[in-house]
C-alpha cells in the first residue's frame, strides 16, 4: 500500500470534475436524517431495538465506527471485524444507510505504548498520553501506516457492502503536534513553499532579533520560548499543521476511492475552527459536512449558527452540504450545560436545511451509559424512548419527509462576506495594537444586520471569483494576498459595493506590513488613507455624523485623512478629533467602497451595512415589498432556498410576518396567506401556491 509521504503538500484543487456528492444519498433517501451510532457500547440485543427505533424515527443514515479502532484491532495486526459486519447487515436489513468511518481519530493504547512517537507533543514538550482520544501525531510514519492499515482492512471487507453509502474519514481533524517528526515535516513543507533558505529568511523577516537561518535543519516548530515567536513562523506553522492533517485525510480518502469510486467520501468540519483552513480542505471532500453545537444559553446562538451554515454553503461553492453533528439537547463539555428545548432542536435543524443542508444529523443515537460523554444528550436518552426528547426526534423525522422539495435546491446570494483563515491567524498573532479587536466578533457584527434583514450571504474566500456578488463585505481582512486585492477591487470596478472593516488590507501573504498609507491596496478606492492605528481609551470617544447620527466609538480608531472620498463620520474628541472615522467613495464605475476605521455601536454599523445593501440593490428573502435592508421582526429569520421561503422565530414571543399571496407550509400542509403567525421556536417552509413548483 502506498503512503503519501508525511511531508506531502496538498494542492488546493486536484479533485476530478465529477465526483459523487450528497445527491448519491438523497436521490433515494430524500433529506438525510441521521446520527452517529456507537453500537460497540451496547449489547447485541440493544442493536435490534435500535434499528426498530431508528425506523420509527425516520433515521435513514448512521455514522458507524468512528471510535472503534481498539475493538477492530485489539492487538497489532489482529483484526476482529465480524461484529461490525453484523452491525452493517442489521442496519441494511432495516433499510438504514451507513456512513462508515475509518476509526483513526483515536488509536488504541498499544499503538502509543509500543511506538511512543505516535503520540503528539505540546509546545511545552509534554508527550500526550492515551486514555482520551485524538492523541496521535500526524507526522508519525508509524501512526500513518497503522491508520492506513486499519482503514485498508475496513475497505477490503466493507467497500462493497450495500449498507455503505458514504465514507467518513477520521473525525474532526483539528489538532497540532510540536514533536521532532513534525519539525522535520515542517522543514520539508517550508522547502516546498520557499525553495531556498534565503527566500525563507526574507519571508520570515529573520533579520529581526538575530533569527537568521543557515540551514533548513535549524528550523523548529513554535515551541515554549522566552518571548514572542516570529509571527510568520507561527503563521506558517498553522498553515503547515492544517495541511499535515489534510494529507492524512487525503491518503485515506484515496484508499477508499480506489476501492469504490462511486461512494462519496467526507470528514466532519467544525465551523470556524481555528486550526484548519477549510478553504484548502473543502475541494478535497465530496460532501461538505459540519459539526455545529449551538449554545442554547447564548442569545446569539441563532446568529452564530446561521453564519456557520453560510460558511458551509460557501465552502462547497453552493452545493448542498450536510449537518453531520449537533446536539439533540445539552452537551457535556461547556462549564454549564442547559438542555435545548425540543422546539430549539427542531429550529436549529431546520435552519441548516433552510441554509442549504440536504440533511440533519446528530451526535449521537443512544446516550452513553459510561465514558466521558455520559452526560451528552442523544436521540435516545438514558430514560429511553418514552421521553419528550425522543418524541420530538420522531416528530422531526416525520416532518422532514415533507421537505423533499428542497433537496438539491440552491440558495441565490448576491451578497458575500469575505473570510480567510490565514488572515484570521495573522491578525490575532500576539503583539498587535489591540487584543480586543477580534476577527470573529467583527464577522458577526457585520453579518448581523444582513441576517436580520433576511439577506442571503455566502461566506467567500477573498481570492475567489466574486463576479456573482453585488455586495462584498470584508469585516476585518488584515492579510490579503495579491489575488485577494485584485478580486476585491474588481467588485467596485464592476459597479458593486465593497465594505471594508477596520485593520483590513494591512499585511501581505507573508504577514509583512504593506508599506504606505493604509489600507494600502484599497486607499484609492475608499478615498482616504491612514497612518496610525489608535486603540481607543476605555469609554470610547465621540464621533459626529450627519448621516448616521452621533455615536461613541469603542476599542479601535485609526488616524485617517480624507483624499477624494467623503467622511461619513468624523472623530469629535480625543487625539483623533477631526480625523474621519468612516469613509466612502463613489467610483466612476457606479460602484462604491466604504472603509470603517473604528468599532461603531451595532445600531450604527447596522445603518452602514443597510446603506451598502441599498446601494448594491440587494434584497432580502421577503423581496422588495419589505424594502431593501428592511429589518424583520426581532427574532425572525427569513431565508429562501430554491422556491421555498423559510421563516424561523427564535424569539420567546409569537411574531407576525407579512408574506403576501397564498402559500402552503410544507412542514404541516397548512394553507397560509397574508400574514403568518409564528410561535416561539416556530418554523414554516412556505411554497407560493402560484409557484410553478407548487403542484
Ligand atoms: C464532536 C465529536 C463527537 C462527540 C461530540 C460531542 O462533535 O465528533 O465524537 O465528541 O463532539 O459534542
């Protein structure tokens, strides 16, 4: 069996043009309704009951074997696969499809004991132990070979099993190791990126603090050090660590593909995960799949989940994606874990479907009686099926069957939100002007008014083709490479609207500061330019604006001057008094560019975004009748997927939403027109009766 060398670079897009996708499953299953299933935790008689209960709940896909390595290979080279074969047979006989996992996320104790170098090392030099999970080193040739061997054994035995409709490689790739093997792999990755040590010295700026390297062998991962680490070294290590995990995924994926090219292969993403650059991962999966654990105690949970959903749709270039894991009720891993109500469980699940998912799955089927996740909720709780939670699970399965019409339907978005992992990593390196300016906070703040107005937004990479978007918002794009500069400038050149948030366009791909008046690559577009980043004193400073109304700016300011643009808002106090806080310039193309050099209160930012929406001619899910940029009743989300208009109410009170015309709610079959009343956690999926799809 051929191993990809541990140092392999993973190209951005080498996927053949036509690969099986989620359509392979939804063609006959309809919307996927599924869960992780860990039968190894239960005696066989429970398996039979499980299948019967799954059928009753409408479950049509289960992910099996994620953490089964130690049971499948209890001693090195000794395989016990029969029990898994029995599980697959049973599920298949019950009409339940399987997403079969390679069990490589959690190696057995024997691997780490016999080969200690297979265990990951922290930046402080501590080698992690077995007894939990995910303790492997991604660069260890022994780990990689053993992982390929157990994956290969499953492929040989089960690739043609009729139950197996998808493969699930590993689980939640997202760890970092700092051992010597990773150090060597990092050196090789750097050689491929930079070619010569001189070029590395240039890119890393090693003339600073006597960090010059004479040989690749001198370079180490960022480890415990007396003071700040070279920021480009740290950034490259994050890039490398993500690629290194991706190489693990790719080698197992290819093993599976060779055996059965018609079956889609995936692994589970984790939203805005800080350790994996999913723009590089997404082209390598046949199905974009996400694990999303909204916090029921967080009032912004609907907003955060919507943004994560939109990220998944963006990663898959608009293809249907799969909500692979969510909690049916509480999780066990926050400090305080209030349960989700059944209504909230349903709302979160339907939000994902509204936003482009062709299936909704949960972790896990049956709540564990032992182990670290014994208090994590599941579809069948400890108390059994005669519970409020399980009744809600059944009801949700039944209503999903009514939503067949959205399967495969696309979302039409004319607005985009630019986000890049390298930029996030570089922006939040230590020793910047302020640690209080956080990329994800900015992303949410700029996304919030778009979400509130029911405007479809794709999360995009700044360097991709943006020609389909009339409005592009880059809330905090600190690092932009030259491709990103070109495509973002292209938005305005085509007559579109570009909205840039603070501390954007600052650095290049090496995380070197672009020299000149900032935002260097966009200053001419926004009609003004800056010379100093000025974090604001606690309590903020006053800002005057005839357009937006006066406000206090917090946390962040910039010393800007007006060139040929307009000052939409101007600092009116402190050292920045008289300096523009918000800039705008209308371009001869008819487009415009905005630059927000501060953190306005949310209500002011809402106005800025709303003006950009109007200027771009972008409309919300309720169309122009509700007015472009119109805010929906508080707590209402509106989202259109294909011909279906979803309305969701996460408020604690009922809300009335004008919908005009006559519609059928696909979830209940009810005929609705004029105005629809949604109770708390209420959801409707409306198909206009006049629609050609309505029959
Ligand atoms: C992740 C993992 C699962 C489980 C859940 C619990 O999503 O993939 O194995 O641990 O978290 O929330």
